[in-house]
């Protein structure tokens, strides 16, 4: 389709401005058309690994090993620095399993993530990714495990092709069951942090897009040291529906935090795709 081939050239031009390694992949949900750049390169995921964790949690629920309304407790061993709010609370706080999953995704809570990892099982997350055909996607440690130190590649890895494939399965309602996939999308659509792949979209003060029932983005991002930035999303609109993931590593350009070179680049790539495939015409 012309729009996708034109977009491919634009994305490559944008990615070429990055000072280090950038990989991405995009799949049209309706047609299966696909474009990518270095999409099979194994890259550190940072908090984007929370999407595979979420899918694995829902598989455990589907298999009746857990229930979303089961209660789970924040324990001392779940403590972890980084994003989230639970680390600032007193161990012993209880919540439902689904609430822990919501915290893991919408505010990228690292303590909630460790709670979910313990519920599902670290090895089982990797087993589930293999069952879905994702051979390179892996998590090696609970968050904050000193064994990884500051080497993000010792924490978790994936590829743009595999992460986009996982997002495509979710969008097609084929990750776990249809009902589970829809709930995964509901959680990811509630994302509080819109400073990566969707940062340039016209969000209003309620974190919604114009005609929000038709136009929405279900996303998750992540960041770490050494310029590591990763982001993946399902974009939905009246014109088109697509999955996209982007990985950056080693950027040395100007900017820090949310304005780091990787965040800015990911935002430009995401906006270019949105404009070409989803945003309403004049």
C-alpha cells in the first residue's frame, strides 16, 4: 500500500538522525503489511518487558493458576528503586492481582512488577514467550536484582520484530483469549505516561485523543542508563490500526530524562506513523 511504503522512507530518514542504535518494526493489523529497521537486533527492553509479563499473567489466569480478583501483598522482598509509588508505601499493603497489573503498566510500578513476576514465575514468563513464537524475548532477573547491576541486557531483552508481533497478537485478540486480550488493551490504554511513542499526539488534559472512542493508543515504554529507551504500542483509529515498537540504545545526543534523545526520536517515529496511517485527513 502506498502509504506504508512512503512511511517506510520517512521512518528511515528519522531513525538515521539518531546518534547510536535504533531499531523498529510496524505491522498493519488489518492487512499484515510490515516494515522494519534492524528489527531482529536483540535490544535491552527496560520496562517494555512489562508487556510480556502482563500477557504471561493473563495466561496464568486463563490456565486457572491465578484469578484476577485474588489478593496479593507487597512484601519486603519486592522492594525496588525506580518508577512507581509502592516503594514509598509500607510493606504489607494488599491489592487484587489485577490492581497490581494496572500499577505495573500505567505508572510502570517496579514493586508491582516484582509482585506479578512472583505470582507468574520468572521461568514461566519465558516459557510463555516461546509458546507465542518469540525466541529472543526474555527476562533474566526480578527488577532490582543486584546480579544484573547496571547492565540492562542482563535484565531483559527482545527485538522490535518480536515485540511488535506480541502487540499484534494482543490487538488481534489472539494473545491468550479474546477476553484477556481485550482486558490487556484496556489496561494499556489507561497509560499515564505519554512521553515516548505517543508524545506528539494531540492529548488533552484528560489524557485522551479527539474522538477518543475511535482514536486511542495502548502503550508501554521504558528507559534505563546508556541512552536505553524502548516503547511499544497499538495505535487505533478510523483509518487504520497498527502495532509498532521502537528500541534505542547508546544515544549521546542532548537532553535528559523525558527529553532524552531517545525519547524525542521515538516520539518523532510514532507521530510520523500516526500521521500517515491513523490521523484523520484535513
